[in-house]
C-alpha cells in the first residue's frame, strides 16, 4: 500500500512540475514587447520602437502624448539606450531616464523645455516649446556610435 501511495505522490509531483514549467514559459511571451507608460513627477512617458509590434503599439498610444522624440544616427539607423533629460524653463528636471528604443513619447504641460539626449557619450541639446493638443516630433541625430 505504501508503494502505491509513493507512486501517486511522485506522479503528482511530476505533473505539478510540468504544469509549473509550462506556465513559466508562457510568462515571457505574454509580457514581451509591451511598452509600459511610466509617470514621474506628474509627467507620463513611454519608450520603445524596436520591431513592428512595438512601433504599432507606440503609434496607437501617440494620441495620448504631445511630444515624440526620435533617436537615430545621421545614416538613418535608429538607436536605443539614449539617456533623456527634460527640464522645464525654470531648470527643474522633470524626466531623467533611458529610452528603451528609438521612440520616446511624453506628455508635458504647455511650456518651454530643454531636452538633452545622450547616446554613446555624446549629448545633443534642443530647446523646444510644447503645446497642449498637437503631437510635436523632435529628431535627435548622432554622427556614429
């Protein structure tokens, strides 16, 4: 009798392990390629744009934002891992993060801003004005990596 229970327990344990492993393999598939809108200091932003799924998702979110930053080399090749620092006219930094792709969307209050985008140790600075409704696109270009 003990041997039968032992076999059942072992079979049950193996079945449970298979279910757990199978479920765990689905988690990365379910969460992969989904950009997450983040908020810091009342400013929302999201980045990505690597692959068509990511571009499609960001394009669908673009209506919720009033500023789009695009990062690329002069050759036209997109770049990621760009440090983005956005300061308001008073010099207060509102956003300081690293873009996960060549597109960076944010919603800023109406006003004037300084944006510093740094790629491979090279900083590019832009002074911009942001309005309330229309999405404004600002390109940042670097000569090389």
